[in-house]
C-alpha cells in the first residue's frame, strides 16, 4: 500500500516556520495568523505522531525530527520548483517575475516596456513593486532590482548603475524662490525620509554645506512620496539620477545645482545563483542596461 502523504499546505507552513525560527514570522511571510500557523503545525505533528518543535517562552526550536523533516521538505520544494520551471520553459511561455522599486518601474521600465515586448514577444514579464528585499530563495520571484551595496548572502548580484544624488524641486518652486545658490538650502523647506539618520545632513556634508540647522519640514516613509511632494511644490527632495532623469527632461522637476554626488549604494540586479544565466533573465537585464545607457544627461 502506498504511504499516505501529508498535506502540502502543512509542509509549506512548516518550512517557513523552521527556516525563520518563528511561528509569527512564518505567519507574516505567508499572510496567515500566528494561531493558524500553530494549528497547522500541530496537524503535521499529529500526522507524524511526533513533536517537530520545542516550544519555549516566545521561542521555538526544531526537534531532531523537525530538523530531519526540514531538510527533506526544502530539498523537495527546491526540486519541485526546478521541475516546474523546466516544464514551463519547455512547453509554455517563459515567465520572468521581477520585483523593483516604484520609482524605477514608473520612471524607467514601464514607459519603455513596449520596446521589450517587441524585442522579446515570447517572454511573459510580471512586475511587482515594493520596498522590502524579497527572499528570492523562497518565493516565485526571479529577479529583484534593489538599492544596496551588493551584499545579499546566498544570492547572485550584479551592479546595474550607480546613483548620483542631487536636490530636486518643482520648476515653479525654483522660480518663486529665485534659486541660484546652494546655500539657499539652509533656509528653504526640505523634504526628508522618516528613517533613522538624516540623508540631508549626510548629503550636505559631502557637498560642503551645513544643513544641521534646517530640519526637513516634511517627512515621508518612502522615497517616491518625497519626490511626489517636491513635484507638488512643497520644497526640495533628494533625487537619485538616472532614476529621476525622465522627470527632469519632461520638466516635472528641476535640479538647480551642479552638485551631484555619487551615493555609497547603487542599483543591483539580485537573483538566485542558479538562475543567473537564464535566457529570459539575461535578456531583460541586457535590455535594461541598454535603456539606461540611452538616457541623456540631465
């Protein structure tokens, strides 16, 4: 008689909990409640008639049985994913799932997406936007375009382009305030990010201007929101070039100062090591690099 198999949903939840070492973290990753995760784990333990986790105060730890099962489940999921990809690419239209920032998608990728579709009509491109660095090893995403230093452990990363940071504002704002000198930033409204530290202060130090007395009048949780507020005439935001180059060319924003400072982080293409040479992934990155190279100086 064939051996009965456990529910695949139980195994998916177990893998997340075992990998993350937390029912709560697994619940957040899988968009479930912590109680639902705990209940499904108990069902899996009942199936095997053995505990899979030691449950301590606010902490869980795999039992020897749990460690053995986690190794098996992760190997099965990895081989299943590889097999599904082979079937998809052999018998269906290749799908490339990308996650990127909203600014990069809106300003650079989407306006020129028609070019990619004409050049590669057999690649089904699916784009998600967000700020979190996705765990590519445990999602169906294939490629992440992210700002960083290139150090994503266990993943392959390739530097796509550097970022040069400069203050940007709405054209009308620049005219109203007669923007001419960098020192005017010491008294004009600044728009910042509501994160620890001050990007304005750091930028000012590199540019040779003291901005310690001019704290941002507005702060937002995302880069995209700061740029939108600047375009609406609320003050200066720090814009990254070439991402904002299209907005400068179209006149939505202006960059009045010559100080364009190379930022310590750059835009990287991040993927699983085994996917680095995938035809559709290489095709997209080749196309994107060519798009970036065609952007004029702004």
